[in-house]
C-alpha cells in the first residue's frame, strides 16, 4: 500500500492534485490555436530541398538566388555551401581578379566557383580559413538586385 515518503505515495498524491486542479471536465483541443506550422521544423528543410532540386534540374537563377538569400551565411564551410547548393564547388587558383574586384579580401583568401546557371552565370564565393567571408544574404533578397551578377 502507500507509505508516507515513498515514491508511489508522492505519485498518487500528485495525480490527485492534478485531477483536482484540472477539474472533472473534458479537455478540448478545439479551443487551442493551430500551431503546427509554427512548430514544423521540417518546413524550412523541405523548402531548401525543393529549391535545391529545382535548381539542379532547371539551373534557373531564381532557385539559386533563393538558396543564397535564405540558406547561405558568412562562416559556412565550403562543404556546407556545396551541400546547400547541391553540387561541389571548384577551387579557383588564379583568383587575384576576384580579390581585387571589391570587398575586404586578403591575399590568403580562396575563391571557389560553382557551375553556371542556365544564363551562363557562375557563382563565385570567397573563403578565409575555410569559411565563407563577406557574404550578405540580403543582397540576394533585394528586389533591386538585377540577378545578373552572382559573384560575391
């Protein structure tokens, strides 16, 4: 039976308190708002996968632009960027023209290039110590961006 101070006594007492506080009525879920979309952590993953697959199939620059605006950020590694885009990048060894073209690049930074979209534009990103630098996703979200230049 129940002994004072035992675990079973505490559990029974807690259950009795819970029933008393909640009342004998039924709990209806219909009164709660639908928060499933808010708590659906996979929705962003599905969006990313959809845009990545569409880009791989169509090479449409808008799909790449979505990935750049919504999934890439400074600090990512080359492999993380490659995984996000859905293809491996290629290291550009003659990258001095990229570093001189603007941005705050250092001589040891490395430029990486990803395959052309269907308009013939290549994505070139710069990494320092293996991490993406000088990347601002807002650039790709802007409606003022003409979408022609994919060089970071």
